[in-house]
C-alpha cells in the first residue's frame, strides 16, 4: 500500500478543524478541507482561527475531483449522506477513509457506498474542541483510535499506512487489539455524557472527580449501564471498569469544555439524539431490554429541539 502524503478533511467543525490543524502545522500542504458553495466562499474570506492564531488551510471544491491518499470524515452523523454525495469524485482507487463520527454505524454506511476495504473502524477520544463561527479552541487534542475489528500483530496494510502517517504528522493515535469493542466504549460514553450535558446545558465540570455532582454523575453512569445491557446480545462486552474509565477520561479535560451535543442545543442546532438514545431504544426493543433512562433522554432532547 502506498505511503500517505495527502489528506482531505470532510467536515470542518471543531473536531475536523483541530485534526487538520495538527497535520498542517507538522506537514504544511498535506491537508485540504472539502467545501462547496457559500461555505467554500466563507472559508476563503474568513480564515480559521485556531486557539487564537490564524490558520490558512487549502480547500478542495466539492464540484471538482481529487485523489487524496486519506479522507478523514468529521461531520455530524445526520450530514453524512450529504458528505458522501460531496465525496463521490474525491475517492481514488487507493484512497483510505477514516470516520471520526460518533456512533457505531458510519463505517457501515461509508462502506456501502465506497467499499468496506478502504474503511477501518475509528473514533477520537479526549479532545475538548469547541467551534464558534470560524474560531476553534481546545486544550486537549485527544487521540484517534483506529484499526480493523481486531488488530493482532502484524497490522493490516491499511492500518500500518495510517499509523505511519499519524506518526509523521504528530497526530496522537492508538491501535487497540479489539477496536470494535473500543468503538462501542465511546458510543457508551457519548450516550451518557453528550445527552445529559445537552439536557442540563453544563460543561464537563459536574462529572470530574474534583468537582463531581452526585446526581449528574449517577445519571451519566446509569445511562451507560443501559448501553452495556444492549451491547451484550450484540456480542460486545462492556463492564463497570469501562464506566470508571469514562470518568477518568473526563478528569483530563477542561472544566469548561462542552460536548458537541451541548454546543448544539445552545446554538439551536439539530442534535445527534437519534444516533444515541434512539439507537439504544431500538436495540432494547430488539433484545427485550428495558432502557428507561435513554427513553426519557430521547424525549427530553426532542422536546428541546422543538423549542428552537
């Protein structure tokens, strides 16, 4: 497999812009951001401000064509169909695709369109990026976890190629032995944290060890336990230790950092509630498992969306 030299980022929100910035500062010219129409014009007129400094990215027009070695997809889940349409002329024969979307379904959706052979599992964890207009700020860049469902040594060619590029570009990464399990772990964490912070409109502080509020922390843990319950009949084992690890991850983030869903409700944007609690509800129905906390959170967030 060829060495990765060029990267196209599809979705320049907080996560996409932060990852593009990491690559750009280490390997100038290696990364480009996909955009079209009014968004492309705006990006060209208003440079991204990353942690207070202007960052001049290259841009790739969706109406053109390109052949990047790697595409990093970092949009919202409900924007994925539009992004896949935009990418139709930008996936070459050897292009690899890495999805940093929340949830457990984006790799399947991308694989159905572009071929599963080019799409390992992936997620990003431990980043506290926030975007407001053209400004992106963060104190932690986090780490990208990726790989095949299982990753015994030696890694597959596609995993080795991406790992080698991330090493050169300074992007933090890890290749877990059981990547599918870690994908579900992040899903579990998102189901609890993203939805609860969206409802109470609070940053990470109530969930951190030094400033923990018992009511919020307990709800966070109980929502995750419902994911553990529905994951088991799907062949995925998550445990109480994973819940404890989730709290430890939050201890490393900024007190005032906010989840993407909290940012969405504060800005009056569509949330990813269908990706989180609706998925848990559907799995609960499939396996005959009660998920009352996620059912309530789904209804509360949909009610919040109806107030926009």
